[in-house]
């Protein structure tokens, strides 16, 4: 086996093992946490190697790079997730290409995605990106803006809202990120208490290479892992 494929397979096995143990600590089965392999900056061969090792879900943070890789791996039955910020001028492309989009941060973007998806007969699943820390450098809806996005979903015919996504402030120690993960879970619970259907917040996309175990302990249902699978970018 070429060494790239071997390394990726070995790392994937170890991450799956760690996911299973963290899921267990949170009282869940391993299959209740979906691993999204973030392949940004890595070539299609890396995606193929991960697929050969059983990986089905992949994430890209840029529409253009994602479109290219989707095209280059069209022969594989992969599920592609758009995990980065989405500009409205790329909403149409994204809505018709990515089956899962973790980047909705305004009612306007939701409406754009729904219109584009409806016109193309696509049915993307969407997550609302939340900016809990109020970081000006990051995208995402403020917690007080989130409810309006869920209200807007009532008028959507093609897309479905399925949860929340978080890109928290970086901290060296994953324990320092735990409160943000907990806050996202609490925000989902608050939305349900306020009448948002539980199915619309059932997914919590949070946790990356250095903190996915803590995120799972706090309820993550999707973790987005790049470096720990593919290596340093
Ligand atoms: C790059 C990226 C990841 C993966 O980060 P790693 O630290 O490499 O695991 C996760 N989420 C988003 C939004 C990203 O842009």
C-alpha cells in the first residue's frame, strides 16, 4: 500500500476508536456521531485513500475547491459537506452541489439557498452556523439572530434545517473550548423550548482535530476533522 493511503487509513482507524469512546462517555453509540473528513487543500487522491478506508463524509470550506473535488471524485458515492462561510453570490452553486451545508447565517441566505435548490430540484440539508463568542473575524449568526432563521424555514420548500454548527474561538487546551460546545447544545434546547421542532436542531456540528472528543462529550453529532486524518496543511 502506498504510504499516503496507509497513513490515512491508520489515522482514520484511531480517530474512529476515539470517537467511539467519547460517544460512550456521552451515553451514546459510536454511530450517533458522524465523522466528516475535512479534505480542504488536499488532493483527490487523499479523498480516495480515505474512501478506501471506509470514509464516506467529506468536508470542504470553499465552494470552488469543493466543486472541483466533487467533480474529480464523481465516481465515488461520497457525501459532501460545505463547512465554511458561504457568500450569497455562491449560494446557487452551493445549493445545487453540496447535499449538506453547515453555513447558514441569515434568513436571507436561507431563502436564497431554498430558491436555488427548488429551481434545481435539489434538497440540501442545512445547519445554522452560530457565532457564540461574538468574534468579528468569524462568520455565523449571533445567538439572538438564530430564531429568525428558523422562522424563515417555515416558508422553505426545498431545503431542510437540521441543526447548528459552531466554530469556537481557538484554545490550546480543549477543556477551554468545552463551555462553547455546551452553550451550543443549550442553545438548541432553548430553541426547542421556544417551539422550534426538535428535528430542526437535532444535529450539532462541532469539534475539530484537537477537540473533537470534548465536543462529543458535550453532544456533537457531527465532528469535522482535517489535520488529524490528512496531516498538516
Ligand atoms: C478546516 C476546518 C475544520 C478542520 O480543522 P482541523 O483542525 O484540520 O481538524 C473544521 N471546521 C471548519 C469550519 C474548517 O474550516
